C-alpha cells in the first residue's frame, strides 16, 4: 500500500513513524512546501541567532532516508484529485497514494487593515521563510511594531531582543492581557513585566485600525484605538501575530464537506468526508499546538493502516511558556466558569491556580516550579474527582488513587 502525506511538520513526521512501525512494507510519499524539517516552536531561536536551520530540526535520526520513503520537498500542492488521490502543483500531477494525509498545518492570518497585507516590511511568523525575512528586515529596523501578544508575537519579540538588543519594540494587543490563550491575566502579567524590564512597550486592549505608509510600500506607523482614543506607533517594521487559519485553501472545490467554521469535517478517526483521506495537526483545526499535532498524526496513521483508533484527546490542552527563564504550564481550562471553585497559591517565585468543577479538576496553571504537571494532566484528562479525598488539593498525589488488594498488590481505585 502507498500513503501520500502532504506536509512535513509535526503531524506528518509522527504519522510517518507510525506507518513505518505498523506497516514496514508500505511505501510513503511526502510532499512539502518546506525544504527543511524544523520545529515552529523553535523559530524564535532561529531569529535570536542561537540556532541555525539545522539546529531547529526536530528529527534526530535519518528516518526520511528510509528506503520506503520518497520526499518531494519545496513543492506547493494547489489541488487534490480526491477520486484518484493525486496531489497537483498547478497542472503537474506530483504524487498519488491509496490513502492521503493532509498535514499542511496553518498559515498566519493577516487582517485586511491598511497595508498589512501588502507592505514590504510586514511579516507573519509561521514558516522558516518568515523567520528568515524577519531576521533580514530587523537588521535595518530601529522601531518594530508587533501586533498580537500571544505566544507567537512574544516569541518574535524575544528572538529579536536576544539577537539585537536596543530596538524600540512596541506590542499592540486587542485583549486586556498578553498570552490570553495560554495563561490567565495574573500569570501573563509576570511575563509582561519581564518584557517591559527589557524595554518592550505594551498597548493592551488596543485595536489596530489602520497603517501609515511611505508611499513606497513600507509601513511607517500603526494606528490603533484604545479606551483613550486614537493613537499611533511609528515603526519601520511590523510583525503580525494575530492568529492562524488551517492551511486548507488548496482543497477548495475538491469536494470536501466543511464545518460551519469552514474547517474540514472529520470523523472521530480523523478521516475527512472523503473515504481514505485523513487530516491531522493544525490543518485539521482541532487544536493548534505541537503535542496534539503529533498525537493526531499518530492516530491518523493507525487508521490509515487499518487499526481503528478514535481521537479522544480533545479536552486536555497543555501549554508551556518559557521566557527569560520563567516557566509556566497550563492544562485544560485557564479561566473559571460561574460556580467553579478556584484555588490559588502564590509565593515570590511561584504561582499555582487550580480550577475545580464539582470536585473535578478542570484546569491548572503552574508558574515557576512546574513539577507535577503530568499528575494534573492525568486528573484533568480523565475527569477524576478529588473532593472526596478529604485533603487539600495541593497535597493530592498519585498515591491517593491506589489501594491494596487482599493479595497486597496495588490496585488503581478511582
Ligand atoms: C512561532 C511559533 C511558536 C510556536 N510555539 C509553540 C509552543 O511553544 N508549543 C506548542 O505546542 N505549539 C507551538 N506552536 C504551534 C506548533 O508549531 C504547531 O501546532 C505545529 O507545528 C503543528 O504541526 P503540523 O504538522 O500540523 O503543521 P506544521 O508544523 O505547520 O507543518 C505543515 C507542513 O505542511 C507543509 N505545507 C503547507 N501547505 C502546503 C501545501 N499546500 N503543499 C505542500 N506542503 C504544504 C509545510 O511546508 C509544512 O511542512 C508554535 C507555532 C509558531 C508559528
């Protein structure tokens, strides 16, 4: 059997490993726009100059040189013939398979504001090519405006701070706090303070409304509105980090059923509406983080090779943040709903928040010392109640969930 995998990112590589393990006799053809395999989570290290392209490769073996594998790199697929399961780049039929995995990740969203979509000095940060363009433009830039204070925006800022300190960097964010997807406002503020200590300015609760230009295709200022009215940040470079959208535009008109939000409609087995064609990772639109992309790639590959495995890992999203040596980790819900119990513990170096819903942990944030996160992930994912244990939730451990059988053997008792 032959498998066609479009993409060479986290989901694709994990699918390839699974296929090789499950069906070593099958062949795999990979087609990717990228010429290199690299971790997008480490792009800031490329921007900072700490690592080159080879240094952010996340494959530490020569799996792509396996004899069953053909990798066609640097090729952008523009259409999929779903009946023939053949991928096209323009008129060229590039590759076919008996099964197909769409693992094309996502692309940065660029809002249609001012010249953001067309300016020569405005960049998203998703691909290594973006990081290369940012490094090049940052060399001559003195004032940099970053739109979006999520993980990607702050990654870009951090990379630039490390490689070329002394730039005037201003972050403009629509939400009232930075890192709103990853952390609560309190934990995010600790990072904001660290960035501010390093000279970065923040405008939170601020909406970008326009740009000003030099008439030669460069943005010279970003206009925004906050509670105080209209303001402007002068700049000679803009980085946009306001979100991503699954990279599935090339499937338009190919016959896939879509969800209301224009994502691919998929079964629990990560199969699209077209039998034999699967999707995993950011392209599948189920989550936007690395570990989930890997897991989905693995699961899709099991299903592609005939072992049914339903995707059931949708709820326990795990995020990590690490800037200036301050570590944070969040699992599950980060903001409580009405009726939830919220427990907070804080000292000079650590912040811990636990959200309990009817005695069941549904979310945790650990900042500073993040040990024990695997335990919380386990409780949250498996919806294990802890209210009947009769002890402080902070003292609960794996040991609380074991009893002894008559034989003296340990037994899991939840
Ligand atoms: C700056 C940044 C920082 C991040 N930090 C974190 C983090 O700290 N933690 C975390 O969990 N997640 C992080 N993420 C998100 C994480 O990188 C993604 O969730 C993950 O890369 C998704 O993997 P994927 O395989 O679905 O897609 P990708 O890694 O995006 O791979 C997509 C592949 O598809 C190829 N492709 C795309 N379109 C086509 C086409 N038309 N034809 C052929 N090939 C195509 C691309 O070339 C690429 O090889 C970060 C992302 C960015 C951009």
